[in-house]
């Protein structure tokens, strides 16, 4: 479905330059109701197309600004599948560097001290002849924990993560609400084209069985 000019779409819905998603959807609901009351069903596809074009523009702009988009449907009975948008949006993915979720970007993690793991914080050694030493562990200064290089980010503090980009990849019309955004039984379903099935002649197995002299079994039955 080709996109119409945004200004023309705004005129069809009846909105101006200052609008948001709720405004667009509410105006569309009113125009759709008017078309339904006047039985102008031929105008509904054009109105739906205008609404979808404006919504794509708004969704893309919100995604660029906030890195996400949210649709608050003003309908009393919004479609549970598309959340009132009338379409399913799909964005391209891109790879970005983000802080490591293990170390939080510090590139290091705390772990048990390998020097005093059996005696946390202390270095204890006993002599076989008696006596021994009991000192503060020099590796961890008695804390029993030391810093290690984060294995998740290899000590870099950053990892590559696939996130949704601002570029809209495709839109799929919602089949549940037929692009309306709300459930309506009054909107006529598109007429399905009749599939002409080619009638085949029934297969007669008797006519295919031949005797030694080349005659079919049907011919033999007739002459007998």
C-alpha cells in the first residue's frame, strides 16, 4: 500500500499540525462512525489509509526522540493484538555498545580472595612442630574479596547489544480488527474472490485395463 501525502492525510482525518496519537485515533473513530452512519463504506479504506500514514509518522518521530513508542488508545474496546494502532510495526535492528550487565561498566567484578578462601581475610599457617602464624591476608587486606576482570566483557566494560533502530522496516495490517484499531462488527469484511475449481472427469479404472489383444476390459464386457 503506497503512502499518501501527509498533509492530504491530515485533511481527511480532520486534524491540524498540532496533534498526538490519541488525537489522531479519536478523530479517525469519529470519521469512521460518520462514514458508517452515512453508509459510505467506499470511503472507509481511504480513511484507514490516511490514519495509518499519520500514525507511522508519529510512531517514527516518538521512536527517534525517546527510543521507544507507546500508544494509549482512546477507544473503549481497543484491539488486543495491535493495541489500537491498526497495524503491527516492525523496526530494523542495529548493534550498539552498552554497559556490561555483569559489571555495570566497571570492567571488574568482586570475588572471593583465592589466597585466603579457606580462612576468609586471614593468612593462617600451622607448623607441624607446633606454633604458626595468623596474619591479615595481604592480597585482600582482610576483606576476603578482591577484584577480578569481568569475563562477560573481557575487561572492557562495554558489550555489543542488538536494539531496535529508528527506521521502520515494515508494517503489517492487523487482521483481527481489519486496521481499525478497535473491534467493530459493522465494518463490512472484504469480499473474497471465488476460486474456480476445474472439474475433472472421474477416472474409470476399467477403461485403463487392457487385454493381450489391445482391447480394454470395457470392450470385452460389451462384446460378451
